C-alpha cells in the first residue's frame, strides 16, 4: 500500500511541477520576458532549489533493498543488472508488461510533442 501512495505522490508532484512551471513560464513570456536564456536560467535556479530541498528532506538513514539495481551493479556489474532486469520482465504479468509499454510510449510521445511544439513556436515567433 505504501508503494502505491509513494508512486502516486511522485507522479502528482511531477505533473504539478510541470503545470506550475508551464504557467510561470507563460506568465513571464506574456509579461515581456521573451529571451529563452532568461527562462533557462530561471529554470536552472528552480531545479537547484528542488535539488537542495530533496537533499535536505531525504532521510539520512534508510535501508536499501537487497535486490536493488544499485546493489546488484556493485556486486555483479552491468551484466548482472541486465540479467536481473530481463528476469524481472520475464516474471512480470501481462498487465505489468502492458503498463510498462504504456508508460514508455506515453513518456516518449510527451517528449516528442514537447520538442515539436517548441520548434513550431520558434518557427512562428523567431
């Protein structure tokens, strides 16, 4: 149950950050800040603040799962990680595989659309 809540919290925070960042960026562009460099610097500053908050809020002690990919990488190298990943996907149910394909396709299309939209805006308003 806690994994579901944790996953939901992460996705909610991610999408809320996208909405707030997009709204802030649009507000700044509408009020006259049209230089992409200024928007980049503002985005970079916000990311540094987010990283500092993450480092400050993450518990200092936590117990890593013995079967985490980081532990497997340290113990068995990259080949061990690849073997473990393949084994995990072989054991996964059909619904889990479909869910993975859904997220990969959704993420890819989101980035493709974002890049296309950025190019379209640059063509219309150089």
